[in-house]
C-alpha cells in the first residue's frame, strides 16, 4: 500500500509539473539570463552549498547534545557525502549512511539513530516557525485565521516532541532491541539522557532554512527583478514547499512535491513562466550544490588520508 501511495504521489506531481510546463512553455522559453543573472545563480549555488555544510555542522551539535564527542570536520564530511543519497528510491539512504558512519565512530546505534531522527524534526520545527511568521501572505483573507491556528498547533506539537521529557523516553524505546542489560550498560544508557531543550540546534536549523530560502530568492532574482515586499512572500512559500517535500512520502529529496507546492503557492503572485523557470533552475542548483559538497568531502578525505 505504501508503494502504491508513493507512486501515486510521484505520478501526480510529475503530471502536474509537465502540464504546467506545457501550458507555459512559450513564456518559459522566452526567459533569458544575462551575465549578471549567471553571477547571481553562481551566488545562489554557493549559498546553497554553505547551507548543506552548515546542516552538517548542526548534526554534530545534535550528537553533542546526546553527550557524544565527535570531530566536527569528519562528521560534516560524512553528512555531505551521504546527502546525495536522498535522491535514491526510498528517501532513507542518506540517513542510513549517517547512522553507519556514526556507528563506525563508536557511537551506539540507538544514539546514532536518534541523532538522525532529530534532524528532520528540528528542520520541521524551524520551517513551521518561518511559516507562522511569513505564511499568512500566501492565502486569501478568509482562510488566514484558520491557517494561523493550524500552523500554531502544528508548531506547538513539534516543539513539545523536542522537549527532553519526550526525547528521553524515545531513547529508551530505541534501546529496547536489547533484551538484557548489565548494570554497566544501564549506566551508559542513563548517560544519554538529554539535560536541556535543543535550542542551539533549533536556531541552527532556522539559519539553515534561511540560507536555503536565500538561494531560492537569488534564483528568482536572476530571472526577474524583485521588490522588498515580495521577500517575505518568497520565504513563506519556499518554507511551505520545502517542508512538504521533507515529510511527504514517495518523493526522494522532495523531488516533484517541492516544485508542485511552490508553483501552486506562487502562481498567483508571479508570472507562471517565471515561477516554473526559477523552480527548475533551483532544483538544478540544489543538486549541483549537493554534488559539489559530496565531491569536496571525498577530496578532503583523500587528502587527509
């Protein structure tokens, strides 16, 4: 059933994207990029690459919140090398690669798994904060109140889940695969108890999403001029599209879901041809940044060895 749902989601989003491209092909083909535009796109790629490096650093913060001493440079390299695997079918292989790398660094499997599970939760919380601040500009007035209530409720739920009172029992649940534990093992498990709310990683994810949104805004700017009043709208739309790409199943790397959501949210605020072109370019920029990050991490690893 899950496979059927995934294929339906992927097929539906691809159909919508192809239809949108077909309906606006003349406008898309008429868009041209000058030298300044190419420089802005190069900047957008650099900012997106920095966002992924920053996300890898946040992962080390999460591990340190779980009382694990890790090498920041080494684990950022792991993060960058595994990041490209999210485009493989299943959308879980980048998580698997990080868990295995952490396990090879003598981090207990349950803690490695928890650190990887916390990352999307923190990202989701950060995205919801941004959506609460900027998302109201995306809907008509008679829906704003209900949407704001839904946004706040979702944000509260995610923030509560991140509280140590809920995270610490999660650690115990992840450890239940062991049938018996010695006293020494029990003491080790107790040392994994989170003492404080993960404020620093959450703030870090806000910066991460800000960098990603900046890359998207720069991509739009490379194709067309923007006003300052349009920036909050673009930030809110990007965050909504990005978080749906994160949580909707059957979309490796959010492929298709992100693009469809962004088109639906922005098509009434910008020319459809501009939105489609910018979204297609941004996907290419994202893949290029992730591939560059993985290549740089591999190259640094080879040099250090």
